[in-house]
């Protein structure tokens, strides 16, 4: 409510109070107009407060949850579009779901391990570990078993080398897959996850507090599953048709008449 509206509001209130106290005859239409103005100003105030609440929500107590909320706004629309495009069978969507969740776990586990290793390194190295490293180095230096590898002469042609390298190349989609799951769902999940993988890692790496990391990880998995449930419900809603006793009675009578007609025809 701006200053002018507030002044109008106060003026209308004063006018109404004055008229009531003095018990003077007053114009009914003027009172109605004043009340309408008050109602309009109050409605504007309520709308304004609601808009502020919607655009400036109260943050959660956990930084991890705040970061996750921003991430979900980015990745959920991507997952929804790709998931809902799989309409041939339930198996395709189940495969998509399983592969995406498995990929999230597989992606964040190494990130978490790297963060933990970095924390241990920053705290210093255990002297006992240094002795173990020196021992390993001494053993490797004294062992010349790999010296002959440097003398190896590869007699393969360039074509044979290229063919062997192509055979040895890993199949990223195949490695992404889960045995026994629908391949169409797997392929769609692979493409979909590539769109959101960087966002997930970047969001997680913003957090250094172990509690924030744990909440982020647990709630990301839980919310991903819940959103998949929501998508599935939207694809296959279970609608119950309203009915009443009159319809049930009429339906029974119709079925009874049909049975009698079939019996007469058979006779």
C-alpha cells in the first residue's frame, strides 16, 4: 500500500467514524462507496503480501537443502520431459528411473570420496604411511621385470592397431546400463543424465559441511524417486467415476433385460 492509498484509507475511516458519532443523516451511496474503497485497498494489500511471500520464500535451516532446492528446479523439468516421452511400456519408464537413480549414486560417491581424501591431506600425512610409501618405492625400483617392455617392437599395421583400439574402446552407454533393464529406458536415461550431471556435481561441491552433504545426498535421492512417482501418477491417473444408487439400479435392470432377450433368442 503506497502513501496515497494509506491516506485515502485513513480519510475514509475518519469520515465513517465522524458520521456515526454525530448521528447525522448521511448519503447511503457515499457509505457504500467508502466501504468498497476499503475492501479494494484491503484486497490489494493481501495480494501484495502474497506476491512477496511467493517470490521471497523463507530459506530452509540447512544450506544443503537450500542448494538442493535450487538444483531440483533445474533438473526436474529435464527428467519429467524425458520420462513422460516413454509411453510404449511401463518397463521403459522403470528402466529410466532405475538408471537415473543409479547414476546419481555412482556420480556422487567418487566426489564424496575425493572430498574426504582432500580433507585428510589437508590435515597432514601419518608418518607410518610415509614408511609404507618408501617401502613400496624401494621394491618397485629394485624390480626390473618391466624393463623388457621398453624393448618391445609392435609389428602390427596401422589398420590393425586402429581396429584393435576401436575394439578396446569402452562403450559408455553399455557401462551406464543395468543388466536386465529395458535398453530404450537405459538409452533415454543416459542422454537425460548427461544433461543434468554437471549441475548435480557443481551443486554438491559447493558444500563442505558433512551434515549439509549428507542431507543433500539423501534428499536428492528421495526427491528424485518422489518426482518419478508423481510423473507416473500423471501419466496413468486412477480416476474413480462418481455413481449413485439410481444408476446402479438402472444398470442392473438393463443387464437383467439383456439376459432375458438372449435367453429368448436361444430358445
